[in-house]
């Protein structure tokens, strides 16, 4: 199912969130940027600067803290294919375009309705 990330109504990008772990409340998948991605990309590149290797340990705690503070101010929303907003606690885009050419959306979802619909 296609999911859309928005910021104040602007489409940041899309993902099918191909993988999920309901016990962790986490879903993730390949991310396809929309026209609004350039507005938020500098924030997600802060994460890549702090954690330069996918799945690696942070190498710059100051930059990581800047990333967390900036990400919270973005007010991103996750919307399903029917236009329904999905309640989330965290929306993260792993932007490793320069390193391995990939973008991945990783979302912590606290919306019980989402998990029920995903099982159907």
C-alpha cells in the first residue's frame, strides 16, 4: 500500500513500507522523493553526517542532536492511500543517496487501526 509523507500539505515523498514489525510499532521501506523532498533533505542529511554508515554507530553526537531537534520541527505527516492520516511518533528518512544511492523511510506507528488494516 502506498504511503505519502507530507509537510504542511506538501508531498515530501512516498513509500510502500514493504517491511513491518508490529511488536516494535515500526514500518519501513524504500522511499521515493516528491517535489517537497528538497525542503526537508538538509535535515535528514544531518543524520547521515552523524551516522555515516547505514546501521552504524553515531560518530558525531552534536550533529545527531541537531538532527533530532530539527526533525521534530518539521511536523511531518504520514498518510495512507485513501488519504487517512496515520498516527506516528517518528518519521525518519535515511538519506544515503551519496553513499549507496538509496533512500529509506522508517516510521514508528502508534495507530492501532493501521496495524489492524495491515493484517487484512
